[in-house]
């Protein structure tokens, strides 16, 4: 089973959100835009901007942590622009 690390963007809050999921598009609709996720509820609607797939959840989580550890909007925007 594969998992993705993904990046969402809120135009209203001008903010990015980084997460991981088995089905990032379903998670976006059900949880982030559906209001089921506390940390993204206020930023609705969220837009899908980037994703990278991994063969395991552990790898997807590691990528999520690596992106968050950078604490860099410029780094996130560079990932999105590169598309990888």
C-alpha cells in the first residue's frame, strides 16, 4: 500500500499545510475542506498543490517531517514549482 506526502494551500489564509495520507484527494475533501480537521478548518477551502508518493507510510511521514523541519515557505514553494 502506498502513501503520499502532500501540500495544500489556503487562499483565504495565504498558508500552506503539509500532510500525508493513503488517498490525499479524499482526505482533502473529507477532512480538510469538510471541516473534520481542527488545524485546517479555518482555512477552507484548501487547494491541492503538490504530492509525492512513497511505498510505505513511514517514508511519507519522514518526507512530511523533513518539509516541516525546514520551516520555510520558500522551500515549499520551490517544491511546488519543481513539481517533484
